[in-house]
C-alpha cells in the first residue's frame, strides 16, 4: 500500500486528477503510520536505503505543489505554499537541534534508583507531547497545509489553502517556542560535582557493605537475567547490599528491587563514589569493565557467576583475579581442580544456588493428562569450541519426534539464541514456524479469554517494578527510598499471572515461550521431563529430582559423554537421531522404569550441595565471613601503617 500510494502520487499529479491524488495521499499517510506500528523493522530497512520518513513526507509535499501547478493554481498561492513548506522544514530542523541540546544537558554522570535524590534540583523531563517521538508529530503537522491545498483546488476558494498554511506554520512555531522554554529549564541541571556530593551523602547514610557489580558490552534484556537472578538473594542478606551497573540500557531491564541501584557508565565517575564501607563485591559475569572495580583494594572480590554448568565459562582462567570463587556444590570445586588454573582450593567456596527455592520437588508435582516435556536448548556460545546447542544438529527433528508422541511440548530457547550463529537462528525460526502451522490459532484462541486479565496484571507488575517513566535524569529525580508497599501485591499478581497462563494452555500441545513470563523456573514446575544441552539449566533442573535428558548431538559413547560432563551423571542421553526418545518417555509415563532416579538424588547434592542448611543461609554466611575477614585485614593494615608512621 505504501509503495502503491507513492507511485500513484506523481501519476495523478501530472494527469492531473485531484480525486485520485487525494486517495493516494491518504493511503500513503495511513500505510506509513501502520508500518511504523506493525513493522518497524521494515521501516528501518527503508531508512537504510535513504528512504526515511522525512524524505517520504518531502516527496509528498513536492507532489502536492506539482498537482497545484498542473491544475493552474495562482502563482501567489504556489509561492506561498513553497515558502510555507520550506519554513515548516526549517522549524523542524530548529526543533531537532533544540531537542538534541536538551537531551545532552539532561545527561547525568549516573542514574539512581531507590535512593532519595529529591535534594538535587533536577528539572522535570519536557512533556511527552513535546519530547517523545517529536519528529513523527512535527512531520504530520503538514496535514493542515496539504488538506487546505486540496480543498482549495477542489473548490477554487484559495482561502482554504491560506488557512491550512497558517495552521501548519503556526502550530509548528508554537511547538518550537514551547520546546525552547524547556531548554531554558534544562540549563539549570545540577553540576557533576553536586550530583556526586548528593549521591555520596546518600551512600554514607545507607552504608553499603556488599555490592553486586555488573557490566556487559551489549546490554539488553537477554543479558540482564544475570543480575535479576541474584536480586532476591541479595535482599535477604544480613549486610546492606548495593547494585552497581555500568551500562545505561541495563536500567530498562532491571527487575523489581528495593535495593539501591547506581548506573555509572564512566570509570572516572565510578572512582568518585564513596564505597569505603563496602567489604564484598560480587561479580555475576566476567567483563572487561570488571577491572574498574577490582582495583578497589579495601574490598574482597568474588565471582558468583550466573549458573553452574560444564561449560568452559564455569571454570574460566580469568577467575584467578578474584579473591574467592563461589560455586553451588562440590562439582564446581572439582571443575576448577580439573582445569588446573592454579586457583587455590581455599579460594573456592560452596554456597549452593539460593535462586532455586521456587522449584518444586518431583514428589510435589502433580502430572497433567499428558506428560509435559520442556525443551530448553542452550545458545551457540561465543565460539565453536563452546557451542553445545542441540538446535543446529537436531532441534527441529526433536520437536517433530516429540509431537509424534502423546506429549505436550514447551519450547523455551536461550534468550541469546541466534546472536552468533545464523544456523541456530534458522533452526529456532523453523521450530516457531512449525508451531504456527500446527495450530498456533488454537493456542491464541485458548489465550483469548484470559488475555485482557494477563495484560492488566502485566501492566500492574510493570508499575510495581520500580522503573520510572522518563529519561535517566527523570528516573534519578523520581528516585526515592523504597518501602515494602507492593511486595505482597507483586507476589500475588505474579502467581495469578502464571496460574491463568498455564490454565489457558493446558490443552495446547506445543507452546513456544520466549517472553519474560512465564519464567524458566515456572516452566520447570510445569514439566515432567526436561530435554536440554550442557548448560546451567540442567544443573538447576536437577534440584527438582525430575527426569531429564542431555542431548548427545555428537553421538559420543555413553561412557565418554558421562566422563566429560558432570551433569550427565543422572541424565538420560539422547542421540542425534532421537532413536532413544520412546524409551526415555517411558520413564516419565511409568516411574517404575525410571532407572536414573537414584543417580539424580546423588547428583543433586554433588552439584548443588546439601539441602540443610539452605542455600540462602550458606550464601549469607559466606558473605558475612568474607566481610569480617576483609574488615579484619583492613584493620591490620591500618594498624601496621600507624605503627610504621610512629617508628618513622
């Protein structure tokens, strides 16, 4: 429709045919707007071909003037129209320049959540009407001029054209003046020194003792799970925690928390923070920017990771830079021993996996009418050496075989699937397309009845998340000390959302799950069987004691595979051709034939540690012990320095 509309405009302008031109113009407006809403990727491709929205509007304007000329419009009207459209575009350029100037002035050296920053005189963000999607609105202000021109051509009354011209220029000028007023307010943003003075005053009042530090070069929702999985654990510590993020985009995907959060993009700004009371720094990932925090000598630095697995990342040589490495169970300790990175055994501490508390045990699970199989393949990794995904060699075949059995399938790919490998992306798309062909319509129909309530719950969860509307400066302006209000409501709504979702899909044979909700652990609780690859997903699922399958896409011998991967100790192994699948499913349908059950019980303690004391208690104790050790060493250093000064 967009192409047809724009191709028709010059034809109807040259004929000339006013009615056809009016229809083509309307079609081009509507199609353009619809594409921005329904297919933004296509719009970005047009922009890459130099056919951006501004050019499309300019083309339409030129065609209006051509039509008017062909229809014999007076010269004065044509000249006025040309001048008006020129002024309109000039005002848009001015508006854009002022908008960019405001955005630059409103950039703070850091972003804050859950600290009271009301003492800082941060102006409010300009109204959304003026500030958000401004170009889209400004371009559409040509509508009065276009409409007035067309009406004037149809009636011969040129007053309509002049009225449209006045309205277009007048409203655009008023908008530009209004934004200029906002610029004057933005000039009064607090200085860098004032910002850090207030932040450090708040930090001194709060007294953080433990910091979770996270950085990732390409932050998106796909990576922030590495932080979000630790939030509830941090909130239950005896020590006062603080979260430090390094990328501004990370704030957008941070989950609900009552903990203070700082986002500090620049290393020099990070050094300005008053963190003298921090005794333990926790790192869920290895990133280049970790060195900016590792240089803080007063603290103890701990790598906690974001899941234990048999991948190389769970026994990385880089871990030598940390004072301690915390693993879930003895398997993690043995993994570091085997790779011989000269990491002291004393530096490895077993703390369990506190995040696994929501996972129900096998004995607490109530099976549905059909066995539920969760297929949760890992992604392709950062290199071929670390590529364990089954999607490429056998993913589509596995789904076909499962659907041929009398089971219900949940497909939940890793959030990074397809980021590096086109083959993995193709396999993922093929599975989703197959899901569409096999009856996604029925799935949508099943969801239709509960979709309004799910959307309502999701909206409320977003409100309770702690994320504020507006830019980074507005978020910092609105940051407040958190209360406990909303915590109970959050939990209740979260539980209701999952209950409604699963009830609505109880009869759906194949579900593709890629959104934030339902969570991975909620999928665990639905599943009777997990099929996955070498990844931390398997180690977490072992906590349930339910049957699980590891894909052996390279068709290694069972002995070789189990020797290479610790998590295979309690697993059924699935070959590339999936020939063993019927036999494996029998273990789910007939628990008496579940030969791996005793091995899973043994493996659970080896991977995750004992059930008592709880993982949360062990993690908390480890934090306390290391914080006390750090404080004692710091006191000894100070005493030594004081004694040295006295001797000198």
